[in-house]
C-alpha cells in the first residue's frame, strides 16, 4: 500500500466504508437507492446513515477517485446521478474488509437498560411497560429482518449479506429472551422492595 493509499484509508469514516460496501455489489445506484438498501440491510446489524450523510460521502469518495458517477439521459423524466465503484475504490474496500484489526468491539447503547439502571426513580409499572414496548418493537424489527432475508435469499450475490441478516435474526430472538428475563428480574426486585424495612440501597461502587 502506498503512502497516498494509507492516507486515504485513514481519512475515510465508517459511513464512507459503508457506502463503498453498498456500491460493491453489481450495478450503479443513486443516493436514494443506497439509503433504501441501508435501511433494509445495514441497520439490522450496524446502522443506517442519513441520506444527507450518504450524499456527502458520495461527493467525497468521488473526489478521492474511489467512486464514479454518471447522470441519466433524457429518457428519464427526472435526471438522476448514479454511482459505482472505481477500480481503486474496490481495491481499497477489499483491503479494508480484509483488515480484521480494524473491526473493533461492538458498541452497545441500550436506551431501555439506561432507564432500568435508574429504576429506583421510576414506577415499577412504568418499567414493565417500557420492557413490553421494547418487546413489541423488537418483534416488529424481527419481521423486517426476516423479510430482508427472504429477499436476499433469492440473489446469489447476496450470500454474505444474508449471513449478516441471519446473525441479526438470532440477535433479535436473543433480545426477546433477555427482555423476558428482565421482566422476571423486575418482579423479583419489586417483591423484595415491597417487604418490611426495605429501601433504596447505596449505589454500588465496585470497590
């Protein structure tokens, strides 16, 4: 890898690599099409960038020579700009994808658990309702994951995206099991706190 290639690699954000990844499959795509695909794939196991982020990265990647674009002809009622990987872009993406040292640990920001952590300030019934709402949303997301899996299963080039979606399916199923266990834990804490002489204990310090 040349020094210039290394500099480019260091400049790229996770959003840029995600956009390059979306463009690594056959065909040219508009920014809007990339957003739709991210919403029906990437968001189930990573995140989906905003449409403004996608267009900003496309312009930047084109400036770096990693992406090329072309405008549609007069046959389309509304002109569209479609993007595709260049040879340099595919090479850079392949190099990044093979570099496992950059994968990093997963980042978990669980809004529900932050509320549970502050449960001593909340009504127990409200906490149970939050968990129930989380379960409902998780089931809805699980249905979306399975729909995406069904679509990906019909396309040979999407074998590896299908593996990621299968992982996401298992993760959502595990999330539902964890929520069931959390409801049991909340019931146990509520029962213990309702006993005589029970109150809020000092916060754990770990030492």
